[in-house]
């Protein structure tokens, strides 16, 4: 699946959910695998109907833990201008 295809599906689904009840927040949960889609992967989540993003950080990169680079993928989400909830799953190989 390409970035535009996934973005379109998310936009359609989020818009449908928001259309049912515009008073509830719509979020999406993602893991680090999405960054394998290339340099423009962040565009997948650039959807007006999404209110926030839940990003699972299995390698705890957001904490700069054990020398893992702090420039990890979770730090790019604030560029969307949406709230981001980072969930540490402690399942990474670090």
C-alpha cells in the first residue's frame, strides 16, 4: 500500500466516524512499522478528521533510552499539529 492510498483510507474512515458523531474525538493508533513507507510516511496521518495520534514506541526512542537516537519516528508526529499520545510498550529489542 502506498502513502496516498493509506492516507485516503484513513481520511475516508475518520470522516465517516466524525460524521456519525462530530462531538467525539477520532484517533488512530500506529507503531514504528509505518516509517518503512519512505520519507513521506508522516503524510499518512495528515487527515483533518483525525483529532490525535497514538504512537506506540516499542524501542522507547522517545525517552532516548540506552543510547537509542532521540530523532526517532515518534518525535516527528508533532509536525502534524495534532496532540500525540506516545505509548511505551517495552517490547522492543533494546
